[in-house]
């Protein structure tokens, strides 16, 4: 008895707690209240979070649309599962109400904007109103209005009035005494009463139809909610309708005032907000790294097109280098003046820099340019301070902008970072065309008198994709790259440096070799001007020694002929780019002549990183043995970085999903649906499930080969692409094996994903979670409850349907049908399994396969990226192939470097390679640059702090993180070199 009494005493307590946050009159929307509360809390957090706002602003538009797509198919799947109601989630009422209000709001605002624009056209309102509104703004406002109405309905309903006062619940007062009823705990437990008061008082209906006779036929009415019997229809206006009309009115009022008077109904920014906005605006507008695996990038398609045109039209038919030779003056001295420069030869010593492959990511390109622009770089080594002055000469080894040469890529990816690093002179005009170069600054009579930094550039393969047109316009016909003066007129040149040092800048075009006119110029120069004891540095874009070894090829015959038969041992150093890493090889002493002493590759000027471990076995060039002296990054680091293809491929190349998901769907198109899955679901043991599952996978593969057309064609096409994708350096048999294994991995993944999707559908159908309502289930359900919860005694809906010729309800119907995708798939699948695919009309088949694709594409995109990334990792680390494809996918902006040379007074060449391991991603206005006093006509290279931006975090700034990764000396007298091991990155 005592136990029963205690149990009876507990019942009021449990009932009291259960009804704290529950309406007295349940509605269908009651089930989704907890979900709505979570959504509102999340929205408030996101809206109030400045970090989230900043993140959204930085997101690519494609990411935003991708998130909307995922949300759409997820909602469509969740609301169809009745089992979620037991968890407090039933989204049908809120979803259907949202779509109805959303479409109504869009149509209403579109009509308003058309009328408003017509009034402006007639001259009845201010001209400011002529600005057309952005469609996206209208869509966003309609979405906010619809969400607000749904949230209100979830908590307050559409109640018009209470016909009878509900009886007061008499609960046991054991929980608190009478004197404690006003405590904070009691107020908290009466939260539901407070919410009812807010709904009935603060958001009460605006009145009844009798109060607004003119609006009585143009409104929706509230439903009657009472605890007893209710007679007669409601004549009070719906609070949902009142809220919607209020929001629409506020939008129209704000828009009219803004467009008629020129100012918006917004409060002024506070001092803190203004300073924050100003700070955000004071950031560089750098471009990101080029997404090489983006299937939606127009630049990449243009690059492929330009490459095809260059190879088929220009190579072998028209060569810009021939045009340059033909346009040079016939007189030998004038011709050499266009190509030969000796204005630096009389200096006592000379500092000069070399970099290549810039113009990819803005952060990495600017980081290198910022180091190049500094008056000096101070390094600490073994408790001693090493100072390296800025180079008087900058040599750039090609590939100035990615992915293709154009006005946009050259200006944004090349000129923008360099101009931020070292500003051009005050009189510089970006659109100026230099006709007679060199256009010397005022007060300078000849080139040797100019003591500022200068720049000479050779083109790379990417610069040749448009036939060298952009390079000629921006390099050969402009005088300034930021604060570096560019006197060169052609795409190749010869520089005579102090102490009998020379630099030959060769243009290899897309032939990987110099043309006959270029060979003639350099060979005559060697005969007439280069002394027997002089030293020559050959600068090319491509490192023949590494690429020929890798591809088992022989290229650059004219270059080899020039070095071996004309220079005859005077080529002390070859420098190149193209490979985006740093490697140095030195000749091992042996008998016989040495044509080249040192081979140096440094393509770390700003482009994505390339591996070094792939070239670890290189050792032979020109019949001599070479030893790797330094590599950056090291072989071990390079191999470890390649692991990112498995872990980060999808993160770095999410645009690849677009094509990958389509390919997977084509592979399994012909084997949808799978109707015979009973043997998989009926097995009792786990091993039996696995045997049945993989047996079905094999049967599906056999069916694809024997009966399908679309899937088989997709497999054959994918095999051809995979075979072509494998580097041609391998034998045909190996290429075929690798291609087949690659396609088999993708095909197996696609078939397994297809079966998992089919098993999920079959399970839901068997448990009557799907295929129970038919097509347009959400619209039909909403029609059944619309009249009950949103009374329309005046027939407003019927009039709207008549005025829109039935388009409005049709739009509502098909808009709601967009969330019936799982039901459409299940119903159509059941019909196909019963009556065959022939029972479907062409439109029905299109709808079915399109609906299946919407979900299969989302499931397959992570897998296709994982499989492809794993393929790249295996190839780069185990087979040492795909070095370009495997690292371009990672788009690594770190590991950037350049090489600084010093011809000292003894004639020896000191070589320092400076690198930064991590490139900053955030920049701020450099306070030293901003605070330094500047004269109106002052040269930027004479400023102590020439670069405009510094890293947001000071210890990440390139000036603080730069270090020496390789250092050696080339002796001019005895043909020996001395390499310093301190600070070198060993191979």
C-alpha cells in the first residue's frame, strides 16, 4: 500500500515535468518542436558569431551551393522516415508550410519589384530606384521570412481564439511549498505559461475580419483551438498571416525608402565595428592556388585548348622566336644590342637572384617577392650574423602565371604580388606600352648608370600556351615588374657580368630546345666575346638532366651542342625551374673534360610543390657522374608529403567530385535497380551476409559485361583514359596492368556503393518506411491538413489559382515534390521489379534515374576521391610515376625558395639558397612600411621597408622564418667548388 501511494504521488510530478514545455492543445507540429529549437539556437549562434560570418564570406560559391544540395537531400530523406517521430522529429508540417510561404513570398515580391520598376520607368519615383535588385537578395529575404513563420507556428501554432477557458490543473504541491511559488525554480517550471502569454499577447492576432472589412477576402484565418466543443468558423485573422504580412511590409518599406531617398534603414556602425571593417579591408586580394583537378574551372579548359592550338598550329609551323629574329635589324651591332647586355660588367662585385615558376598562389608568390625586395636579409648562423644584400639583378626562369597566360593571370598572379613587394615608380602607368626599350628613368642617360634592381626573364612552357603573345606584351613591351626595371626586348638574352661571368638566358619554347637563330646568336657570341677563362651560367626553363633521365628521353640537342662543342668546359653552372623544388647536383671528379660542373633546379618561386624523392636515383649527364648535394624538401619529407593524397585529396580538390560522381553513376547505370536481394537480407550469419553480398557484386559485374550498354561503354572509355593517364615512360604491358587495376578499383567501389544504396532502399520498403504514399506524398498530405489548420472560408486560394491559371498550385506541388525523392525512388523501383523497366514511360525513367543519381552522387564522391588519391600515392611512392599529378593535387604553398648569387671581388661565385618552410596565409598592413616617411618622387628600392604587407603573426613572417638550405662556392680559377655543409638540406 505504501509503495502504491508513493507511486501515485510520483505520477503528478512526472506529468508536471512532462508538460512543462508542452502546449495544452497538441498540433501536428508538436513533434518537430525540439528540432526547431535546435535550429533556432544554431542560427542565433551562427548569426552572432563574427568568425562564422567571416568563414561564410571566404567560402567559395560552389561550397555554398554544395551545402544547400546536401541539406535538401538530407531533409528529403529524414522527413520520409516515420521512425524519427519517436525522436521528436516530424518535419512534414514545417517543411510544407515553409515551401508554401517561400513560394508565395517570392511571387509577391517579384510582382512588387515589377510594379516599382515600372513606376521608375514612367518617372514617378526617384532615379535611384532604377537599380535592379539582386535576385539572390530577394531569395534570401524570402527564406528568412519563411523560416520565421515556421518557427512561430512551431511554438504558437495558428490559434485564433480560445472558446472555452481550460480547467486549471491541480497539481500536488509536494515539489515546492506555497511560500516558494515565486522563486526562480517555480518561474522556470512555469516557462510554458510564459510562452503561452507571449504567443497570445505579444504575437496575438491583429483582429477579426469585422475589424478590417476591406481585407476580409484577402486573408487567411486562424484555426479554432479549444479544450471543449467549438461551434462556428473562426473570423480572426491568422497570426501566421499577420506575421508574414508584417515582414513583407517591412521589406517593402525599407526598399522604397532606400531606392527613393538613397539611404537605407540601417543604424550607423559603431567605432569598434568601423575599425574592424577597416582592418578587414586592409588586406591583399591574393588569388588562391590553381585548382588543377577542378572539373568546373574555365581556366583549365582554356589551358587545354591553348595547348592544343600551340602544339598543332605554332610548333613546327610558326615560332615567335623566328619572328623576333626577323624583326631585329640587319646590322649586326643593332641586332646584338637587342639581345646582348653588358651594362653590369664593370662593377667590382654583383649580387643577383634567381627564381622560377611564380604566379600561382598569391600568398606564396608574395612571400618570395617580399624577400627579394628587402634591402638586405639578415641571417643568424653559428652565433654569427650573415647579411645578404638585395640583388641588383633578378633572373626569372619562366612560367610566370598559371594555368595559362592571359591578361588576368599575368596581372593578378604575377604583377600584383611583385608590386606589393616593391612598388613601381610614381610615374608608372599600368597600361603604358614601351615601344623603344630600355625606357630609362628621367635623369639616367644610359643603362649602366641606373643603380636600381633590374629584371630579366625567360618564358616557360606555360607562357608559350598562347604562342608567347602575353609574354611579349607584358614583359618585352613593359618596363617595370613592380620596382624591378625590365630593359629586355626579346625572349632570350645574354648578360655579361663582372669578373668574366656570363648568363645565357635561353628560350626553349615548347620544343625543349633552342631554335637555329638563337643558336646562331649564342654561338657567335661565344666565338667573339666569351674568353677562354670566362665562366658561363646557362639559364633554361626545363632541367634537361632530370627530365630526360625521368622520361628516358633525349632533348635539347642544340643546347647540348652549344655547351659541349662551343663552351667546352666554360659552363660552370646550369640553372632551371619547371620542377617546383630545389635540387643541386655536382660533378664527381674524374678523368676527361667536364662540360657542366653544377646542375641546379629551383622552381620554388610560388607554384605548387613537386617531389624530390622521385629523382633520387639520377646520377648521369653528358657521360659524367653527378652526386646530389642538396634537396629541398628532403627525400624523406617529400615521400611523407605524398601521403596527403590519401588524407587530403578531397579536401584540396572538392571540385573533382562533380566529375567523379558522374563517372561512378555511369559505371552502374545499367544495373539499377537490384530486385533480387532476398538472399543477402535473409542470411543469419555475418559471414553469410558477406558471401552473399560479394557474390552479388560479382554477378552485377558479369551482368554489366554481358547485357549492359551504357555501363559497359563507360568502363571501356574509362579504361582508355586510365591507360592514357599512365606515364608513357613505362612499357605498354605495365601501363595496361596499372590502368586495369586502377579502373577495377573504381568499378568495384561503384558497384559496392550501388548495392549498399539498393539494400538501404529494400530495407526501408520491407519495413514500410518507403513506397507507402506514392508520388507527391508531401503535397497530398499538406492538402489534407491545410484547410483544417489554415481555414479559408472566403475562397482566397481558389481565386489565386484562377488568376494564375493554375500555375501557383502546380508550382507548390512540384516544389514539394522535390522533397519526395526517396519516395519516388522507392515507388518506381517497386514498379520496375514487378512489371519490368519496359513499364516505365520515357519521362518516368528519366525521373527515376535522376532521383537515384541525386543520392548516389553524394555517396560516391568521397569514395572516388579516396580511390583516386590512393592511386596517386601508390604511384608516386612505390612506382615513382605521376610526380606532377600527385603533387599538383595537394596544391602545397609551402616550401618556397630562391637562390642568391654573389660575384665577389676575387671573381668567385658564392651561392646561397634561401627558403621558407611555411608560407603565411593571413597578411596585414606592415606598420613599418605604413609609418615610414616617403617622398613624393622617391624610388621604392631606396625605402628601408619596401613591402606593403607583413604576416598577421609576426613570427610567421618570411623575414623571420627564412633560412639557408644550401650554400656553396664556385671558384673561377681552378675549376673547383667548395660546398658548405652548414645549413644544407642533405639528399
